[in-house]
């Protein structure tokens, strides 16, 4: 399994994005941390039911159907070390779909911003749907009165 690290040229702090299901609509974001003292490659993820946790590379990829993309950590070697320390300080933080999901976590570590484009897009879609509903409700009221 370690050959995937070399094939993808993974370095600590790099983001691995994989589909959450066969539908490939929602993506799961996790961070490669490197190897621990026992030589086990570790992944940090924020997962529903667990919160922020560390898992082995093997466990992480046991359910991944494919890799959607790799997002490289932008920063120095020192920045990577600081990012790993930040991950370790986040261990156990609860998962929250709207306020702190896997993408929020990965963005916080890689960019210092707690943000999820997936949530932002969902909320924008809800607002658009509400706008269409209100528009047609007004039109219906005007033409039926």
C-alpha cells in the first residue's frame, strides 16, 4: 500500500479527495501526514460518527473507490510541520455537516480558513430554489386574484 505514496508523490499536508459513494456527487477530504515512528502511513480525516481522527493509509483506502484528486500543500517544510501539529491539536473535534465537515477541516489545515465549498454550493442551491418558489408564488397570487 505504501507504493501509492510514491506513485502520487504524497508529502505531509497533501490533501487526498475521494468520492463518498459510487454516485461521486459528494467528496471526502483527508490529509496525508506521513509515517509514524512504527513506519505506518497516517491519514487525518474528519469523519461523521468519529470527528477528527487518524487512520492508517490502508484503512483509509479500504473504502475509497478511486482518487478524485490530490491537492498539494502550499508551504515550506516548516509550514508542513506546523500543519501536522495543528492536525494533532484538532484530534477528537466533533464532525458537523454544516459547520465542520471534512472539507472544513482540510481547508483549515491547508489554508487557515474554515470553509466548505460543498456546503456553500448546497446553501446557494437552497437559496435559488427558495427564490424560484417565492417568484412563482407571487406570480400565482397576481394572476389568481
